[in-house]
């Protein structure tokens, strides 16, 4: 499962949130940099990354009034950013088999940017989910930068979850 | 009467203070600028407690040398000047026994009880029969306009005190500028004195513009500069980098300005840091605004005589900053540019700036430094080749003169002290150095050498095409590793040329020449696809950067020396 780690991810710690909103295997991986910037990505177990899934659309318009594409930040403190809570939706992705998946923030913080590259090239979401196929970049509040990981699992804890799933299904 | 006349002739032939030959002109020379119309002013000011030099100022005497005459002589000459007039009157009305005393006595009773002034000293009334006593005034009353600045603080004792302070501070200097900070209430008293004089001159049908009066600070400098210059052995120069500053205060009269706050409230901003609201600038502004009638309602005119002199609160020395420039090489992959301290804890030992500045601070004996360079490199990046230009501002240096040989010696000392850095072309420069740094950072190209790892196996031919790519345009979003402290933006940068060096199936070295401000590491690994194109995308693989070196910073400043 260990994908090739390039230089981009060297200074990141991986945190996991499995079965978000109770939906089985909809796992996310939050890459946290030592400078507290977080990158939201799909974890390997996510249905969208399984063989045979074809992505038909990616939509950052999460409600009538809110499009993540309209997020604009200015200055060092990223003023004007949309504020996210753990279960704030980032985007909705549909697959050819009629399924629709919602990608959630998983952490509290300011939305810095969403990945527009996956709009033009959805394939990279599946080919390189941990790097070029990232979903969004979020900046937690300075005071909360340590506490945001409290609701998340470490790599080791996540691997135990995966093991449990394997055992329960067999 | 005959006696009177004879005595006056004798006084005329006493040699003047300018070391004169005893002719009429020399003896009267210090007061030769004064004319008939000045008499009532001189009399009035002298009676109300104003010192001779301030009197000269209000009579618009512009000759610098006059002010430098000793205090006693000026006092005597002024009184003689006044007597002159009285004698003439004597000659006309010789039946009057003691006209001068009588006149002055009258004015005295107008002011206060008898002949005792509120500063406790007996006013010695200059009488024609009593000249000698007049000259031996034991207590010099503090001037009600300058509060002693043009009196005590022009004397040799104060000059010596200042020079002692300067000499003990051990500065190197070739000239000096003497700056003086006066208490704000002096402006108020100056205004009161002007109004008084203006009124008196009005009686003669004459006017007196504020600008015609000699400024107190100017007169003070006329007197003290030559003395300081002689004692220190260097000239006074307004442009000098070596500043001797004195702050004067007069606590006794500090509250005199307070009435201005009620009269012109908008001139006085709320005080910061417990400092007085009544700053010199605020007081001057208020004085410009306030109407004459309102001023006279609140402030005595003439100003009252103070008990005490001003005090010199601080005598400080300061040298203008010197600038040292050079180029540095960095050989360590574990050295930050500036000290790396988080929550008071130092994360990595030392830094480029500390290793260079430490010895300069000691040699120049400066208070502090400001380090700047033409861009910078990460902790784990080496700087090779000619090195990166840097400039250090040394603040308040005690030593400023260094020969080229001494600078070379300093350079050697720095180089001997550490193997992590090296400096070259170390030299003294001017302030424009800082601008040059900025220019170098933003405009000049840099060349790098990067050790690259690829996921996909490669052969020599697979990377050869990189050598042919010229002027490659990159779009670089703010790298994630600095995004917490920089604004989100997209930068267009150009890679001018590249040269590849095959090592093995998964490694090669890439030499690049790039535009200023290009993020090299992000160009190699792609930063989550946020730098496009990148080495990974060009090779259709995943790439990583293992090592980075700066090969050159293409700035031809500072000038190269024979190192």
C-alpha cells in the first residue's frame, strides 16, 4: 500500500478519517505539514480508487449558495477564506455506475484552495491521489493546529482498522 | 557734573573685550550694532530679568562674534550703553541729582516689593556713581527667556563636561554635529518676550517681525561650536555622522505649557508610553494657533524669573551606521541563514549571519547589526562558486576607520573561525548597498546544481532533451512549505537553460540557470502538481530532489577584490 513517496510529501505526517458519515470505506487521508498546512486527499481504501470505477463528474458547487471554486484568499493570514468544519463538504464526485460521493474536509480551518487540475483531468485523482490528485488545502487556526488531529487516526491506528475490515469480511 | 563727564571719558578708553587698541570704536564694538531705537528695549529687558545675549537676540544683532564675548563683558557693555544715554540726559538736565537710579527704581516698584526680586537675589541697580558694584554682581540671575541656556551652558565648565563625556565614550570621528533638545516652555517664554518687545517698539512706531529675532538655538550654536571644536580637535559639520546630543529640561516650569491645552486642545494628541503630551512640536503648533489676546490672558508678560537653571539631562553620543559588504559561501547543509529559534529554544546551532557578523561587531564595536543579502538559500542548500552578495549595517559603531589591509585581516579572521562559511570581497560600502541587495534578489539570474532521483528507470537518452529546452516558462503556486506565512499567488518564472548529467537508472544531476525568485525544489518534485511544468511531468515520472547547491548568483556587486 505504501505508494512511492516523492519529495513533495517528505515533511508531511499522514492522518486518517475512516468511514466518514458512516459510509463504509469512505476514508480520507489528511497530510499535515510541519508548518500546519493540511492537504485533504482520498485514502487508498476509498471506493473511488478501486479498480473499475470511472469518474464522470467532479462538482465543487456544494450548495445553491456555495461553490468552493469561488473561494478567494488574500494576504498572509488568508483573509476571505471559506471556513470549514470537520463535516463541511468540499466536492461531490459521481461515477459511471450511478454512485455519488461527497468529499469532506475532516478538519476545521480556512479553505486555501481546491484542486482545479482534477476538473480538467479526473484521471490524476485516481492515479496519484496522494499528490497531484489532492482535493484541497486547508489552514487550521494557529491555536488549533495541534488539536485538529485529535479526531483523526495515525497511520498505525488506521492500519488496524483496515485489518479489522479484512477479518470481518472473510 | 564735570566729574561725571571725566569719568565717562575714562570708561571710554578702557580697552574693549575684543583685545582692542583702546579706541572708541573697539570699546563700544560689542554694542556697536545697537542704536538709539534699541535703548528702551534693552532697558526693559534688562530690568525684567533677561540676559545680555537674549537682549542682543531681540535687538536682531546678527554678528556671531558678539555673542561669544564673555558674559561679564556683555553685561558691562550693555549697562554702559544704557548709561551713555542717561549721561546725555544728565548733561541736559544737570539739576537732577540721580536721574538714572530714580528711573529704574520706579520701574522696579511696578514689579514687586522693593528691590528684592523673587529669585532671592538683590537686584544691583546700575548707578552712575556706583559702576564697580554694578559690575560685580555676585549672583547672576537666571534669564527669564533662555532659562540659562545662553548663560551657564555657554561657559567653559559645561563645554568641558560635554567633552569629557565624548572622550570617555571612545568614539572614532573626524567631525561632529551638536544637537540640542530644549524644553518646550522656552518657546512659550520666547513668545511672551516677543510680545513685550513688540509692544514697546510699537510705542516708537516700529515693528518687529518674529523672524527678525535671532533664534535661541542658533545663537547657542554660534557660541558653543567653536569651543567644542577647539576642545575636541575636530570641526563642527552639519552633515557629520558623529552626533553629540544634549537634552535640557527645566522641571520647575514644566507646567507653564499646560494652559495651551485648554486654549488649543486639538494640538495635543493623547500621550503614548507615559510621555508628556506637551512635546516641542505640539507646543509650537499651539503657539502658532493661539491668538495674542488669549496668550496674554494666560501667561505673564514679561515672563517671570525662574529660581533655577535648566539641567542637562543627558549627554549622548551616536555614530552613523557603517556598511560592510562582501560575498559568502556556505558549505554546510545544516546551517540556517538567520538564527532558528522557536519558543525561545534554538533549533539549530548558529547561522550564516551570526558567523559573519560576530567578528564585525567586535571590530567595529557596534551596538547591533542588520544583515541583508541578495536572496537566500535553505538550511540544507550549499552556496558555491563566487558566493552570494551580502551587506551588513553596523549600528552606532565606535570604530569607523579601517584600511583595505585591515579589512583583509578581518576577512581572514572570519574565514579562520568556521569551516561552514567563507567570505570574500569584504569591504566598506555606502548605504546604497542595501538597494543593491534588493536588486540582486529580484532581478538577477542564479545557477543551480540539483541531484535528482526518478521513480521510473531512465537511460542517458531519456534526459538528453532537457538540454535543448530554452526559456521554459513555469507557473508556480506558493509552495505548501511556505504557504502558512506567504500569500497565495501564482508566479511565472523562467528556466533559461538546463544541462543534464546522467548518473544511473534512477539518478541524474541537473544544472539550471533560472530567473530570480524561482523555487527549484518545487520545480523538481512538482509540489502536488502546483508547479507546472516540473521535472516529473517533463519525464513523465515521479521525481525527487536529493541535494541542491547554488552554483552562482549572477550579480557583479560588490566589486571583486584581490582576495
